[in-house]
C-alpha cells in the first residue's frame, strides 16, 4: 500500500479595502414662471348701431338700448375671450387695464365707449366693467399656481354706441398688465 500525502501551504490573502467619499453639489436657479395669455389676439364687434339691435355677429350679444336711452349696448359673449395665468412658485396675481387714449387709434367714438371686465376667478375680486382709459385694476387677489392649478377666466368687453356717434370703423388696443407677488 502506498500512501500519498499531499501537503501544502495556505496563504492568507490580505483583503484590501479602500474607503472613499465624494461631494455632490448643485446650485439651483429656479427662476420660476409667471405667464399670462389670451385665447385670441383680436375681437370684432363688427356691425353695431345705436339701437342695440342684434346683427347676428358671432360672439357678440346685443343688449338693446342703454339705461339712459342715449344709445345701444353690445357685449362679448361669455367665453368669447378667455385668459390663462400660471405661476410657480405660487403667486397672488392682479390684472390691470393699462390702455390709454392713444390706444384708440382709429375712429371718432369716445375712447371710453369700450369697457373691459375680468370676472371673479381663483379667489380674486373683480372691479366690474371699467372704462377703457381708466388705467385701473380689473381683478386682484387671485391665487395662481402652475400646471393643473393655472387659472383661466373670461375677459368681457362692453361697447356703447351713442345716438350721436359718427359712422365709421373704430379700433381699440386693449392693454393688460398681470402682476404677481411673489
């Protein structure tokens, strides 16, 4: 019988461990957003008269004679002119009418024959119809956010055509300013 012996040496291998760390930094520049837009660049009352009669113009509602019986009244239809405002971070927003006499560039009707209104929206308070040259707040105190929390509302126009107004085309450029805080 033969015995075979196996001998060997075992080497203990030393484990090598390296610890390391690193730093990650970022300088966030969240400038946020603040947007205000209208769904239409123009609105056309088309044919109107001092009788306040319906001429079947799309998006125009004839209101008949004014309370003083001195002319006819026409309004934009509900939803004919809409606006949207978005803000991130959250902002308290007001919208102001900043049109002046120079913004009634064509026509001989009085500047303030046109009135503008923004209805209550997002907890804000409307000041009702305001004369075209009033340079005033249309709505204040709206809670505006971003995405699905953006705010959309109606902008309404009212036009009074007096018995004494001359015939002809008139063009008003409505200027609005939206202010957000913060």
